[in-house]
């Protein structure tokens, strides 16, 4: 049995397992018909036990009838099938039938990394809707025509704002909203925005390792750098590290390089505070955050815990997570604030004037 992508025969699958996400057992299109045809690719997010029709063929049934279970092993296969999946269908080129496994590993590797980046952006998009820890750490490439199979594991296990990991329910409408936002986020992390360099690879005992973190840059535009800091906050369960990254993220977006505690507190309050009472609360919470950040970075005991419980520190992290979500959601719509070196002073002036408004 064969399926078609953009008119090209293909049973070449790339799958990203979406851990910690609970959705209905249906499928959600990832791209328009125009994009499918233009890029010769098809794709969808598919709920557990769901089906996805491509050219009238149920792709999931095709996978289940294949040798994928033997390739993956029973436990990996069961883990994949009981979770939502982001699936891509790609064409198979003639040269792939003549290539060695090692050549295909190299050929597919960068494509699979880019497709996993879309899944990572979807995870961020889910977080923009609500505190969540959708984790696309595991990805698979399966070509039923050539018999090729590979499994990848990207070290990006995501946590909630309180450091825990649990499954979060998303409605169908929320999934579609997250898909739309994922492409917006992707536009900010592409190399021309983020200054990401070419990803190098190394081989360790037959296992290919793509050096992704090494290729990332802190010299890209402000939105790209802020999203990188966001991911660093989300992938740790250590509360003080989360708070540190949240503060750094706000400093990045607001271009604050001095008097951090005062300026970030006031700008955040002015930027997202809905009334005077909330603005005062934001200022107080940001002062606690900066105090904890300072103590933790110097290896000191947290002064915050002298008068507060450890649960209060966790609540502070959850509160900051909410502030950051609201800031990012608002600022992404203001592309003129996505600064590079040439526009840094203009954006800085804008936010310092905002701070003076309180």
C-alpha cells in the first residue's frame, strides 16, 4: 500500500512523540494544501488511537501493519502509540535506494532536526496558551520502501512552572491555535533571526550526535534570545534556576542592563498590569524574584525562605511564569520591538519611558 505526498509516491515518515499532552483521538492538519504542494510534504498532529487520511489512506493503519514494531521494539512502539504524534510524510528520492545507512543517517539528520524544531515550537505555543510541558524529545524516521529506521532523542524534557511533569489536556480549538502560533514562533528561531550556526555532528560508538546546543547563539534578535532563555527555564525542575531564567528573559526583551530589580519590576507592571493593585503586586513579586536570583547565583541561602515557606517559592515561580507568558504573548505582536544591535537603543528608550509612567 502506498500514500502520496504532493503527487510523489512516499512511505517515508518522520514522527515526533508528544509527551505530556492529552488531546482527542482525531487528527489536526499542520499545513495548508498550498504548502503541502509547494514543499511536497504532508503532516498532522494525531491523537492517541486516532487516524490520519492522506490521499484517502489511513497513514496510522499503514504504520501499524508495517514492521515498525519489530524495528522499534515493543516497549518503544507502545509508548509511541499511546501518545499524540506530530507526523510528517516526505517523498522518497531514487538516490535513497542506493545509499548506505550511514549516508542516510547524515542525509535525514538535518531534515529531522528541522522537523523536530517545529515540534519544539509547538511545545512553546502550547505553553503560550497555558502552563504546560509538552515534550517532543523522541523522534523517529521510518521509510517503508527502503527499510530505513532511526530513532532520535533530543535532551529537552520540559517541566511545568512548579518543576513538575504531568499531562495537560488541550481542546481541539486550543490545538489549532497552538499550531498557528507554532509557525509564528518558528519564524523567530530560524537562522537569519537567531544567528544559529550549522549544526555539526559527531559519532560515538556508532551513534550519531548532533551538537545542537553548540550551534545556538546568544547574538540573534531579541525575540530569538528570549525564546532560548524560555526553553532553558522550562527544561529545568530547579525553581531558583527557573526564576533566574525568567528574569534574564525579561531583561533581554526590555533591554535593561542596570538597576535590574527596579526597572524590570516597574516595566513589567506597566506593560501587563491591568490595574494599580495588580501593578503593585507585580512590583513586589519581581523584587522577591530578583532577591532569590541574587542569593542563588552567589551560592547563598535564600533570604526569601527566612520568612516564607518553600511552597511560597514555588508559587513565586508559577507567578513569574504567568508574567512571562503574558509579556511574550503581547510583545510577539509588536515586531518593531524585536531588536538587533542597530535598534537596541530605541527599544530601551521605549521601555524605560514605560517604567517612568508608574
